[in-house]
C-alpha cells in the first residue's frame, strides 16, 4: 500500500509539472496583457485543485492505514488500569466487610441493652401470642403423662458445636472427645472456648417438654438465649456463668443448679434421664428426674425476654448427652431405684 501511495504522489506531481510547462509555452507575448492574466488565473486554479486532490488522497491513505494498524500501547494502558481497579475493589470489599462487622456488633449490643431496659414491651408481645395459641387456664402438669402432652422433638445444631464435641445419631447424641478435634468449619455460631452445643429448636410461647439421657461427671443441661457469646471466656459464654442461662449440673455425686455463676447444691438422688419443662408465659423452667415417674429436681422462675434454646455444656472427656423421644424406655443401664409413688405424681425435692 505504501508503494502505491508513492506512485500516486509522483503521478500527481508529474501532471502538475506538465501543466506548468504547457502553460509557459502557451503564455502570450507581453503586449497581450489580458490574455496573460487569464492564463495566470487558470494556472493558479489548476495548481490549487492538484494540491487539494493530493491532500485528500493522503487523508484517505492514512485512514486506511489506521484501520489496519495495531496500537500496542492501548492494551498496555488497559491492563494497567485493570490492575488498579482490582486493587481498589479489594480495598473496598475489605473495608465494607469490616464496617458490616462493626455495625453488627453494635446492633447486637444495642438490642441487648434495649431488651434489659425495656422489658415490658417485649413481655406484652409474648403474652399476647401465648394467650392466642394456648389455654392458660389449664393447670400445671403433675404427672409424667401430663408432661408428655407438651413433648417436643429436639436436635443439636451442628454449627454451634465446639470442635471437641462429636455429633452422631442424626445430631441426637453428643460426646466430648478431648483431645481429638473435629474439622468443623469456622462459623460465627460455633463455641470457641466453652465445650458447648445448642439445639436447633427454640421455645418462645406456651408450654414445652423434652428429655435427655446424660452420662459423665460435670455434664450440664440448661436453656439460654441465642445471643449468648460464642467466642468469649467461661464467665460470659458458658451457660452456668451468665444471667440469661439456667442449667442443671451432675457433679458425680449429686445435682446442682447454676445461674449467674452462682451454684445451688440440690439434695436429690441420681438420675440418668432428665426431663425439662418450660412454661414460657408463666416464666417457669423445671428440671425433673425421670424413672418411670418424675421427681422435681429444681425450678427456676424468671422473666424470659428472648426465645429459649436448649444448651449443653460437656467440660470433661467422655461426657455424653443423648436427646431422646419423651416417654421412650430408659436404656438398659438404668439409674438408681427411685422411691417415687406408683401413681406417677411428682416428688418434691428434699
């Protein structure tokens, strides 16, 4: 294409020289002024036309060359800009995540403060829902068969289990396997320091009852709020150390009740099956020993402000908790005999 362009320019210049020579040959004598002026004007006109044609041709040739030419500098500029945008995008994403985490922590703290300072509004809402769905005029259950009317199915929430706790039997059994850890994913819901696990189900209106089999010294069974700290120390994230958890502990010799890091020893016999009864609207939480009949071990009275989640603390190796269907037969390795009356009524604690 470049060779054709040169040949075209030479042709235009040659044509212009021929016209100039021809105009000189035809130029009239000096005595003919009028004819000379006309020839000079025609010569200027032709020269101007040739120059315009030359530059027009040059413009067309440059445009065609520009289409076919590859501008390597543009790709380099594009890559450089793309790298900068990726860097900015990373900074923005990281900053946004940090901001969201900070807002979430602030939100949770404010909700807790509001709940503690504005108990009436929350309580009224719960009372209204309870009255609409449950007959509050029913008497409190007195026998095992009456408690079974409020039986609930419960399973462990795998996302909350500490890494030393192993879940089996379709998340109905938990065992402390210290020092063996399990490759659970790191999620915000998981307990980091206290070897605890929560249930997937919660109770927030009406009456509910569930049963568990326990084994091993130090096993704790209780209920707590979902807002319990998962990463803190024992005083705040353990179900025996805060003011919004209520639990029962078997210490190898007898049972104790724990709330707000205060222990209340209980003078009761040994049971391996524990029944837990919640009357949310009345603010009652009761623990029973189950052995064919039921024995009241301890009862809490409180004003619940959030849904209650069954919670289990297994601090020692080989602690075991099994969630059973209420009313199922006791395991073959049964507990110590009980002096419960034959009619199945509740024995008060001694």
